[in-house]
C-alpha cells in the first residue's frame, strides 16, 4: 500500500523561470536579426565586388576595341587588305552592347554615369575620326592620310579614352575598397555581438543548468520523503493489520470459550430443570388422568411443548458446542451435522472422511466444524444448490478440507468485500491455527469450493497456547490445488455434481 496525495492545483511557471525563458527568447531573436543582417551585408558586398569586376571588364573591353580598331586600320593602310577592316566595322555595334551593359551596372551612381557619358562621347569621336580617315584613304591614297594624320588629334583622343577608362576603373576600385572596409567594420561588430550573445547564452545555459539541477535534487528529496512516508505507512498498516488479526482471532477464541461455557450451562442447568419439570408433569398427569382427563390432556400438551423445548435446547447447545464433537470426535460430529442439515434443507449432503482426523485436538476440531457449519449455512442461503460434498482428509501433519456445491457459484470479488463476515470468520479460524483458506469456483467452474489447509502438528502443544501466529505464518502452509484436481476416494465428484 502506498501513500497517495491529491493532485496539486494547477500553478503557473515561477516568475524567475518565466524571466529566464523570455530572456532566452530575446537572445535568440537578437541572434536571428544579427545573422540576417550579416547575411545581407555579405550579399551586398558580394554584389558590389561582382559589379566592380563587371564594370572593369566592360571598360577594358571598350579600350581594347578602340585600340584594336586603330591598329587594324593602320594595317589596312599598309597592306590595303580588307581583312584589317573587320574590327573597325564591328566596333560600333560592340561598343553599343558594352555601353548598354555599363549603363545598367552604373544606374545607381550619377557620378559614374557622367564619366560613362564622357567616355562614350570620346569613343564615338574616335570611331567617327577613324571612319573619316578610312574614307579619305579610299579616295585619295596614303599621301592624304599622312597629311591628315599630321594635323589630327587622334593620338590625344586615344590617350583621353585610355585615361578615362583608367579613371573609371580606379573609381570602381575605390568604391569596392570602401564597401570592403564597411563590410569588415560591420563584420567586426557582428563578431563582437555574436561573442556577446554566445557569452549571454552560456550564462543562461548555466543558470538553466543550476535551475534544473536544483529542481532535480528537490524532486529526488521529495521522492525520498514520499518513499519514507510510504514505508512508514506500510509498516503502520501492517502493524495495524496484524493487531486487528490478532484481535479477531482472540475474539474467535473467546467466542468459542463463551459458547462452550454457555452450552455447558444450558445443558447442565437448563437441561436439569427441564427434566425435573417433565417428571413432575408426568406424575401430575398420571394422577389426574382418571379423575380429570381434561386436565391430564392439557398436561400432556404441555409436556409435548416441553419436549419440543428440550429438543430446541439440544439444537441450541449443539450449535453452541456440539456435544458429539467432544464425546465421539470430529468425524462423527460432521456426519451427524451433515445428516441433520440434509434433513432440514432437503439438499443431498455427502460426507467423505479419510485418515485419522479424530486425532486432531479440540481447537482444530472446532475450527474445522465451524468452517463446515458456516459454509453449509451459506450454501443453504445463497447457492441455490441441490448437492453438497464435504471432504476431510488427513495428509501427514495437515488437515485438508473441501466443501463443494453445484450452485450458482461465488462472485470473483465476494471474498474481498468488507461485509463478507462469514468468509472472513472462516479465514481467521484457519489463520488462528497457522493454516490457510481459499474460496473459488468449483469443479469445471461450476458452483463453489471452500478449501482449507490446517496444520495439526503437536496437538497438545497447540491446544495449550492461545498465542496467535504471525500473519505471514500462512505463507509457509502449502496451498490447496484446484478443486477439480483434488483426489477423491469415491466416485468422480464431477459426475455427482453434473
């Protein structure tokens, strides 16, 4: 049996634990925002670097296209081979593609857009100049080209284009360096913030560990206290149960002694008085029979009533303390009682006795008799049976008793009900002598079987002691096998109770 308590009322989380939980949530949120911001900064830096690389590449391509077109044009002047005109003829379309891409890349930078427009103007002037020179060459020849070249600013224009490209590339590099510096600055801040968040997280985890540890030890202490309370309660319940069992068995012993005393007084005193009254009635009736027959008849009726009273007294005495049990032994007392029971109830009651059962002492004999008496009374009241078999045998130092009926049977929980006084009384009588008693279903699950095992041992030693055995003494008594497997000396009981 364990000590149980009512479930505690629903309580909220302690305030300090709520604060710690909210602080943990806040740390996680801040850490999430920090990670998101760092990711955005990294993405922006990556995009800026990619954009710078693309702008530089496009500017270098424009510069190379201009230089390639001019060098191939000179080759054409020297060789007059149209193959050298290919770069000049495709330069305009390729320039448009490069400048369109640069306009998209530099759309967010007005200063770079102005530089790009200036570069575009220089490149356009350079390409127009080369086309004019080509036209003059094709019409006038190499001498005209030399004259034009002497008065042309083609070399200066080419230098301006190269310078403008260099300026724009340097501007992109400066922007890239500034972006990197800003990113590294934010990265340092992010690292410091991350270190701070991690330190705070470690502190919170340490606090949680302490809370969990203290809660664990508190729970262990509570469990130990509850276990100690359970053990104390179990010991107290076992002690009280033992005391109640001792008291119950003592009451049974006192009850048997009181019944025996009352039976002796009824038999000796009341019996003697009733016998004396009967003698006097017979004498008076004999004298009045001739002179006053009416009075004699009345006395005869009174004597009949007296005879019935004597019979009633005899039955009461036998119920209190069967005289045959003390004079003829247990076997005769059971045969006589079962015969009287069959006559009064109309049930078939068979008694099967084996071994020297009469060698048991008076306390064993009265215990077996009372168990049989209580069992038969229960059968008559509740079982609705037609046939009962009482079997008692001596097996070494044990008395084995079975009472089997073919009635409706006993419910599975009937023996454990608190008001089953008859069953409890039978069990206490068996325990009083260190035995055991079981109540279960009968043969093949039909009817009821009351089975008891009572140790005989040294009868004289047991009879002289009124001390009650410890309740655990019954654990050392061999329990009875199921009723359907018990050996019988007469015909099969299953056939009798079918």
